[in-house]
């Protein structure tokens, strides 16, 4: 998978852009939150990416921050939400504001985003409730990419197949104290093996 690109911006026509990386032009789609921070055409840029492979196309999506990409990936897991709706959400609302909408079950704020109706908003509340702590970065020591060790460990456990609530329970069982992401994952898995 292509995880990140660094190169010069060759073209910008929102939501599409092209990045020239060593003579190869990569076409991407990006949310407006990323577009607002892009330098001028010809300038160098680094973007995190997510590749979506479908039967009829391969689409590359670019993000300015780890939080944007994390939210995009979480949104794709919600039934009925595809890349187009996920981009619209990221373009219309910040990651922090989205997390607050989910916590407060603010239907009105979500349905203002093009492509989001009442049913989709309600589905987002149900399916994203457990993932919101991961979106906000959680508590603990801050990392350079904005993610705490706890949120990274939670993501890793979910990636290993644990349900978000179960992963959170395993991490809460780890005794308090400053831990690295790796320590948290190891101790949570040891706790799961004892259960």
C-alpha cells in the first residue's frame, strides 16, 4: 500500500490534485481541510495517503494530518459510507468537531454536510461511538503525529480484530503509569490471554 507521498504539486483542482514524485504523477483526491494547507503549484508537499482498490478503479486519497486519515479510515468501516461521503465529511467538519458531534449526537451538524442525511447520521452515531476516543487522540503523552500511546494501542488492538469496546477494556486493565505504545499492546494482550 502507498502510505505517504512527498513531491511537487503539479496540479490542483479541488478535490483532485497531482503530485510529481520523481517524474511520476500521482493523482489524489483530498478533503478541503487538506487543500487549505497545500502550498502553491510547483512547491514541495508531503501527504499521508490511503489507497482504495475497487473492482473498476484504484483511488488514492491524500491527507495533511494523521487524524484526518484516521477518521477517513474509520468512516470507511461504517456501512453505507464510502470514500465520497468520507471526503465530504472531512471537507465540511474538522476531526475534533466530528468527534463532538458523535459524543453529543448532534444530528443537525452532521446533516449540514452534503451527502449526509438523517439515516446516515444516526448510523454514524451508532458505529462511531466507540471509535471517538481514538479520533480525539485520547489522553496521555502526546506524540509527534498527535496520537497518544493509548490511542495508538487502541488502534492496533482494533486492527488485530478486537471490537473497540473490548480493546478499550483491555487497555483500561493495564495498570496506570507512563507506557509506550508497544508496552500497552503487550500488556493488553497478556491480559487477554489470562481472561
